[in-house]
């Protein structure tokens, strides 16, 4: 039996996962449809690509319930989201 190589997540992947988790939590409290949030939660349990994480994050933030959502200004999460924003808007 061959050994399986361990693949470690990058800091960026970890941050994206935590941000998606926080956005799912907030979206749930804001009343975003479960049809959108359940697959997003399942995605966190899998091994998603960065593109999948971004697409899911973008889909949740595009809902009416999440209009104007922002992490605390100046926080690490807000800075990270601001850095992602131009990339996410290119779609």
C-alpha cells in the first residue's frame, strides 16, 4: 500500500473557509434561503477549490438579505474581503 501525501491548506484557503463560515452564520440569521446555505455548509466539509469558495461566498452575498453586509471595518476579515472584491467582481 502506498502512502498518501498530506496536502496542507494555505493561509488563504483557511481564511476563505473561516470567512465563508461566518457569512453562512450571518446569512442564516438574516433569513437567506436554506437551499443556498445547505450546499455552502456541505462545501466546507469537502475539499473545495478557491474558486468554489469564492463563487459560494459571492452567491450568498448577492442575496437581498445580505445587501450591505460587511465585516467590522479595519478587521482582518474586512481587509481580506476588500482584497478579494476586485477579483470577485470580474465575473
